[in-house]
């Protein structure tokens, strides 16, 4: 198979197929550069990491499962360095081109995976999501993106970032393919909820930009044609959650990679460098406080699913940022986006981003479900898309 990549989405082209039958027969895919493929070094988005690590001797579990289901692996894909960004601009390897909006960044850290799907290089692509790393690029590139429940982890052969928050996620050109991948990778649902009602989460919508709301208005109107309500967790919840998310992630990132960083002294780009310095100062007490917050706040989050609700919220506050935006503006956007991502990340909830397009503009609208009810959430999304094909 000859793949022409004009979008800097792929780091290496592959041609690996081990089965000609299965649920994913005739489907092509790529995997992020922190996911092992036998015989290749996983770069983790950094050239020094690539130079100081050996080639993988086996495939990651997720790769084997997809190959066994008949999928055809055509490449590995670019990512932000150490998976520690949401924007998709890697200082060492450049930014993949966002075909949907070429003057805008693709989002990260699973940048190449989303860009490959948006460009039509693959039917689907695998990334990882810790704090929005599949959801941000799905929204920015105008593709379907999914972060599953944390209980569905299959992380063997994946370079960790923050072990308690990391999950495999994926992108697809259509909702049916996204759901088929879920059937291959995820266990059966452990929670029966039968989503029937749309619950609009007030705080993320209040922070969404005016242009976002303009593009999303038709989709929102159609969701409100059925049972719906508005719910709120309160600004104090989000302030506390953001602090604890950053501390938990930072503590685990530094614990995971401090030995390699201190030994090899790699140079990191703007943003990642500063975040790693802050991560080095997070204490075990900070981590424990974050874990306590998750435990004590879980009932309030679970209450959002009363009456078999799906949480509706913007995937990101607005459109993808322009390529030439200032570092200060990009850092503010990253900080703002975390508020949109931390509920699913902290509480292990499944979240799907649906592309909503208006002329040359694209955004993501998210459906968030209860932990352990991933397939039911995807069924809800499929039903919505089947009746609203003109939105994406």
C-alpha cells in the first residue's frame, strides 16, 4: 500500500496486516508515537527519547487486538513531546497540517492521529488521552474522537504519562467506524443506563466563545427537541478540580520520567519545559489531596446522570487556534481547555466529540456518559448523527 502523506501526520509508514477477516477488515489505521510497534522505537514525541530507547520487541496490546480484527496498520503518527500539550505544535518535528482548517493548529497531544484521519490517510487512528489529548485534536480537526471509561484500560506497550489518568483513545472519519473500534477494544458495558435525556452542563457553555455557540446552535436546538435540562457543578468545583488535576498529572508525570530527564538533560519546547519544572515541585501530599477530591466529589458528578442523562458540553471553547498565535495566547487557551476536559479525566468517564461544521469552520460537541456505559453512549451518539447528518 502506497501512502502519500502531504500533511506531516505520519512519522513512519508501515504495511502490517496479520488477518484478512474480522470486524475491521479493509480498515486502515495509524498509532501514536507513544504506542509500541514491534521493531520500531517509540519516540514519545522527542528525538532524545528516541535515541535513548531500544526498538520495541513486541506490539502494544491495542495494536495486536486491532490487527487480529483485520485492520491494516499503515503508520505511526506525530505527537506533542512527552504528550504534555494540547496544541499539536512539536518544536522538534513540526505540526501536522490540519486539512480541515490549514491555517490552524491540529491540537494535541495526539496531533498526527487526528490529522491523518482528517486528511483521509486512514480510516481511524489511535491516540492516548490523559487530559484531553484525543478530544482537543478531534474538535480542531473536525473528526470523531473518543475517550473511553478509565476502567477499559489496555495500556500494555504504551509509554505512560500519568498512569491514573491515561487511556487509549481513537479518531475516525465516521461514527460507525468509531463504534466498531470500540467493540474490538472495549469490554461489554458494566453499567445499564439507557441514555434518554440531554443534560447541558452550564459552566463549560458559559465559557464557550460566541463563534462556537453560533456554529453549535443548530445541534443544540435539535438536542433540545427531546427531553433535556441544565445542570451546574459550580465554579468552585471547577476551580478545585483544575488545581487537583494539574497536581495529580504533574506528580505522576515527574515520578514517571524524572530519572530519564535528569540523566539525559533533554531540551523541551516552550510550555512543556515550564510544565515539567512545575511538575517537579508537586508533593505527595498534593497528589493525595487530589485523590481525596476525586473521592469526595464523585457523588456530585454521578448525580448529573440522574434520569438517564447524557452530559452535553463543548469539546473545546472555540475553534482551533491560528498557527501564528502568540505563545502567551496559546498557553491561555490550553489552560482554558483543561476546564472542559477534566471531568472525564478525573472521574474516568467516556466522552465522544462529534464534529460540527459550518462552511470552513469546525468545532466539537461532546457527549459524556457514565463510567462503564461506553457502548450505550456511542449508541446515543450514533442515533443523534443518523438524524443530523448535515451537521458534520
